[in-house]
C-alpha cells in the first residue's frame, strides 16, 4: 500500500481535477485515481460553453410528455431508450415527480448560484493555473426558427433576469444582419452576454498539468476494485495497487451510482449520453457559440476548430457510436448555417453526463459515512460548474466556512 494521502479522489475528469487543485491550494495532500487517462470522460467532447444561461433544469413542466412522445424517435433531442432497466425507471419516476413549476424554480435557483460563482471565478482560475484553453467571454446565443418557441422563452427569460442573468432579445432580421453565417428563416435570438466559451479538452489537460505541478499525485489506469471504510479513513484497492486516505471524494460522474453500490449507497444519477463532432474550422462561422433551439444542438467555434454537439439519450452505458444521432447534429446545422461542417471531420465522440434526479449537482458528505464525499450529478454543466464545485468541495472537506451555501446540493436531500 502507498503512503497515506489526506484526500483520495476517484475520478480524473474536470470535477475530480478541479477539486484536487482546490484541495492542494488549501494545503492538503491529494491523489487522484483515474480508471483510464485524465480527462478522457464526458468533459473531453462537450461543447465548452460556460453558461449561467443554462440555469433552468431538464426537470421542467412538459418534459415528461416530450420524452414519452419522442421515445420511439431515434434522433430525438431528449430520448429515453425503451428497455427493462429498474434503476432507470425508478430514476425517471423521481425525475417526473419534479417536473413541476415549483421544483423547476427551486432547482433553477440552486443551479444559477453555482453557475454564476464558477463563471465569475474562471478568468482568475485559468490565469493562476497558467491554462491556455481558448477561453473567451464571448456570450452565447439561443437561435430560433419557430416564432412560437421564441416568444414562449420570455417566461424563462424573466426568471433568469430575476436571478441576475443578463438576457437580450434580438429579432431575426437584426440577427441575420449581425451574423452572415446564419441562413434565412431565423425569427429571433436570445443573447446571453455573461456566458463564455473554452476548448474543454485543452482545459482538462491543463487541469491535469496544474494538479501535478502543485504536487498532486495522478494515478492513471487505476480502475477501482474495492473500497473499504476504516475507523480513521478510507482504503481503495485498484489495478495499480492499494491506496489509503483520510477522506475519499467520489467524483466519477455517470459512473458514481455503480461505485456507490459497493458502499451500499444509492446515488440518484443516470448516464445521459451525449454526442459531438469536431471539425477543422469552416471559412464562414458564427460570431458566437449558439444553441440551435428547435434541434437542441450546440455550435462552438474556436481558433483551433469547430464543434457540433449535444443531445440527451438515456440508454444506459451503451458504448456504441450511434450514427443516427451523429447525423442529426449535421442535419440540424444544415437547417441553420450556410457552412454547417468544417472541411475535415477530426473526431466523432460520445460521452455520458451524470444527470441527477433533480438536475442539481450532488455535492457534500455522503450520509452515514464519516470520510466519504460526493461530487457528481452535474449533467451537461460539469465544465461550467467546475471551478465553484472545486472550491466548495475543498471548503467542506477542510472544514472551512463554505463560500456557497451547500444546502441545495447536499446528498442528504435524497435521504
């Protein structure tokens, strides 16, 4: 067994690494155990937008009706794959129970708080750690081709403004004059000037470098075989050997429920499979990152490339690269953009997002365990929430007064 660390973190993705860095900055010794290579999970291929605008949760009035209607549509933006899976249907029942206005507004407040805190902290965080990931305070746009949908967003816009999120409404003709990359037919856009973007694979790679530079130990290819809680800490058996720590942070994203079962604990998270395609940069690109609203497809442009992504598919841990859903990304882009793809397709990707039953992250001490902590359930917003999550977990584990009220994110809310 290796020397004992103050904190063991299982999961070398954006949440595990950000939490590890914040703990190192607080003076703790930290080891991250990663089953594969650092940053190879859901953070690698997402669209890299930093979005306080995405405060509204998936658990919203009308979502269940859409999910049932889309169940037999293989290219639907939000799809629950019909199959016998008791864990999925138990989760979906809890999710459905929260698809009401009261719970929607409550979750929106919790998500907005951590999103705004993370967005405010990003520039200094990246500068301090020396991470170059093409961060730009670009803003993000929702683009509409359906007038009824465009007008219907005003209710959500009012709630976002009440939370302090800047929201600007732009009519279609004005928007098309501003951005020649868009095809005719756009009826309007919602601009969120406070949002930003970065290149997520470079961000996570930068976190791994910074973690090591600060003295953290990153052990890759260390699939966890067993976890044991002792009188004064935690022991973890992996394919790279055994490790001990005073505290253990489970930051394994969509895999968290599976590891939690070994500790006789239920974590109400389901893997929401997302897809993306990365290209070399087209000659005519949108001025800002955007969400093609009716198709729920995100478009992000960097100096180094161009990405189409999104979709949410609850199909368990299916490892297939579904061509139907990849084709849906390009088909959506062709509806909205003059140049929907780049000249070279560099990568087709899928990954699992950890979607909690209320679509609010699960952050804090695991009920019934003295030395076990959880940081999961970020859904599609792990990158966006990463900095604030790292700071909050460091505060909690170190026993400091947390800079955010941890109550809305506590795992105890499900007990």
